[in-house]
C-alpha cells in the first residue's frame, strides 16, 4: 500500500516573519498519530526554509524546497544547490513545476539534470508533469505527459525510484479554480503508472507515489484522494490557509 503524501507549495508567498504563524497553525492542528499515517511536506520559499525546519524539528512534518540548481557550487548567481538544501534539513524538492517551465524557461532536459543531482544528494524529488489547456483540447495530453516523463526520467536508475514522486498538474487547473474531475485525474494517473511500467517495471510503477495538483481544496480533496491511483496532492493556494490545508491532509487518511 502506498502511503499518501500531501505537500504544500507556498510559491512566492509569506515573508520570513509571516511563515512562523502559518507553520505553527498547521503544526498545532496535526497530532503525531495523524502524521504517522501520512507524509506531510511544507515547501515555503527559500528564505523561510531554515525557519520552517526549526519550527518542525520535533514533529514528523517534512520540509521541501520549490526548486534547486543542478550544479554542485560555483559562479551561478542567484541559484541554490541540492547540498545546500540537504544541509538545511530539507527532505524534498519540487522540480519542473509548470510555473518554472512557463516563466523561467525550464525544460525536461534541465529538470532531468536537477533530478540526477537531487538523487545524488538524497533529496526526494516531486517531479511535475502536465498538459496545457490547448493540448488537452487537442486530445494530446497523454502524448505530452508521456514525453515529459520519458525525458525527465532519462538515465534514472530504477533503484532510485524511492527518491521520486510524480505530481500530475494539468496547467489549466493550476490556480484557476478548475479542477480535473476525479475520474479525469485518475485516468491520467493510471496512464502515468503504465508509462513508468513500460519504462521500468511493474514493481517500480506499483510503488511510485503519484500526486494530483491543480485547485485542490478541502471540498474536493477526499474524492480525488479516494481514486485508485491518486496518492495525495500538491497543494498551492489552499496550503496558505492552515484550516484548509489541515482538512485536506485529514481527508487523505479518512
Ligand atoms: P493550486 O496550485 O492548488 O493553487 O492550483 C497547485 C500547484 O501549482 O502546485
């Protein structure tokens, strides 16, 4: 049985000061019993990572970054390395979010380089894939997601799949209030699992966690998480509202 995972992607929100209140109100509403049944990850901006780490030190809440660079160190102004994240106590990193692909020209190729570096540093990567509205309207969503998966996973060894989580995030559902229906999302998750089985084997595909992301909230999360192949969610907007985020987490274990 795959353990569910719920990750909050704060994006470019919350100052160092503001993050304390949000992390505390999430932490105060999740007991140890709940946190033993589900993996919870908080991904604040880089500037709040160390504070988030300190505030969650005694709990099972995990910390993740929203991005990283693929070189070890050197003259890369403005970038953050995998080892810097690891040294800070980060366990996870989000790679290839559609906003990074769209606004910062990330490609499957650079995501693949980042994934290799994250694995080397023992970070668990949440690798994002998903089609645009136009691609779905043209009914090429499966082809697009298959291509993204194949490229992002190039030369990744099957033994490293315990450090990879896939997040299916249809671009048309992110921050728009339009969620994929549970059936639509599950169909794609099944397709992702089949694609991974063809690329690797049945064992890898049966064990990999596949999250859904895109306008998940406390009202739609349970039905999404009840689907056979949806193993949790990558939550944007609703992860900034502690009551909603906690309800989403609880809905994954009910
Ligand atoms: P959203 O974002 O929940 O605000 O749609 C999800 C994401 O971008 O990860």
